[in-house]
C-alpha cells in the first residue's frame, strides 16, 4: 500500500554519503519515507513509488557523466524537483546539471542541516505544483483557459483582465500590457498555431496571455516596465525570424482603467502597421486619450520608442558591456605591452581603440536607435573583410558575446599590426 506521506528518493552510488546525510532527513515527518536507490534503479522507483522530491549525489569526476545521464532520464519520468548534492563545487558540472534539469544544488560542506531545509522546500515546491495543476485543470473545465494553448479564452477575457489589473494595483506592482497581432500588410503570413507557440515560449510563468479576439493577443507582463517589455517584443520577433510579420504595442498599465487600456492597445496596433519596426510604446506622458492626439503624432511615438531603447542600452552598457571592456583592457595590456589601449564611451556607444605607431584599430559597440546594437571592427587603412559590422539583438548581448567579440578584435589587430 502506498505511503500516505511524502516519498523522498535518495539516488546515490556511495554508501558513505548516505550515512552522512540521512541522519538529517529522518527529521522529516514520521509518515514520510526515504527511498535509497542506485543510479540504475532510480527511474523504476519513480514509476512505482511516485516520489515527491529527489536527491541525487555525485561524489567524483568519474561519476559525473553517469549522474548527468541519470538526471536526464529521471526528468523524462517526473516533474518533481531534483536536488543535486556534490562533494566539491564545480561550476562547469553544475551548469551541465542545470541544463539536464536539476532544481537546486549544494555541496556537502554546506552542513548536514542544509539538506533538510532544501528537501523541505523541495517538498513544498512540489505541493505548489500539484495545487497549481489542479487549479489549471478546473479552469480548463470551466473554459476559462484553453487546454491546447494555456491562454485565457475570449469568452472570459473581461473577467480575467479585471482580475489581473486589480491584482497589480492592490499589490503595487509594475505592469505592462502588450498587444500582439499578425501584420495584415505583411506578405509573409504566420499561422495561429505557430504564433501561439512563439508567444508561449517567450513569456514567463508569471505573465498571462489573454485572447482579445481570434487574432489579437493581450499579454499582461507582471513586475515589468516598458523597457523590459520591449526586450520581450524583441525576443518574440527574433523567434519569428522575419521582420514585419507582427505588429506590437505596449502600454504602461499604471492607473489606467481596463477599457482605456483595451482601446489604446487596439488603436495602437493600427498605428504600428506603419510605425518603425511595426511597434509602438505608449505611456501616460505621451498620449491624450480623449482627442486621440497620440494617434496623429506617430513621429512622437518613434521618439518615445528610441528613448526606451536607449534606456535599455544604457543599462546593458553599465551592467554588462563596460565591465567586460575594462577587464579586457587590463588583460590586453599585459598580452600586448607595446600596444596602447584606450576606452572611449558616450551615451550611444563604447569603443576599444588599439594603436601602435600608425596601426590603429577600433572595436565599437553602438546603439543606432533601434531594437538592436551594431558591433563593428574597424582597422584603419584596410578595406578587407576584417572591417565589418554585425547587428545583434539586445537580448543576445551577454558577457560571453562581448568577450568573444573582444578576442576576435585582438586577434585581428595582432594580424593587422604585424
């Protein structure tokens, strides 16, 4: 007979670590069960015992490959949280384990009581998942949520909208309403099923998609400002893979009422058909709802969009791009002691300039005022393929990309200068 408590599956090939950690796990409720299994028996145990939390240990380098494979196999059998316990911190291994599907990770040195706390949290997380699953099933049965898409249905959109906006205001949370629809003037058409999947894959679990009608999607982005919403729009259009297929409009929810938000969003989509990038952003400072002035001044909207993208760039510059450039400059000076390196920065770009005698090269990351950045490699006096400019979406800018760009630049400069 199945236990009435929680089953905790402890997957390990090492007896010593079981003795080391299980003394804390017995502090769970006396109706809970700890099931200790080898890697090879883990999936069979999942199928028969249905555990509510899983702990897997990895003791050494030789065991890492088997551990990753076991995690992947277990994820095919269950959605319950998996906690990885390792002897020593290994960043690369943890990254691989995260890709494989773990929910948490700790080392033995954290202390025996840590595993108990993490396990209790894992059980609570699983309970929340089960509760959420039951609620979703009920909403599907009541036709409030579409079973196939997970989006709120047209029939219930008004009630859902009211609930979402009320929740944001009562909890003093920032929120943005994004409206998305296929561009009727585009030669490239996108199917509803494909657009459903694209939107679903590019919003967070805390965001809610509400169908306004068969072709217009309202996305309530919780705890998000206009700049963050523009990144979501950029991500959606990048997934589509072709410009001009969709029209988008975002509006700061603020203190606006539901009917005004709907009206502004739908009218905004009409303006977006002719707007740059088929996209506009609206906030309370740049429209007059009563006489519709904002609809007549699309140039103002373009300026607003550019302003918001500049804000995103400035944040990327301070938090990601500039720190990598500064570190790379110090490293480059040691690697090329005879070369002078200089950083030049303004509000729209940052450059690394390398110079030795008359050999001068420049790596430039520049925001041209749109949804992307330009990365340029410029070597004075050359018209060769080494001089190039690449467009990069905001969402793709990260430390790895910046480091790779700098390495490419330095390699090209070394070849050019010598």
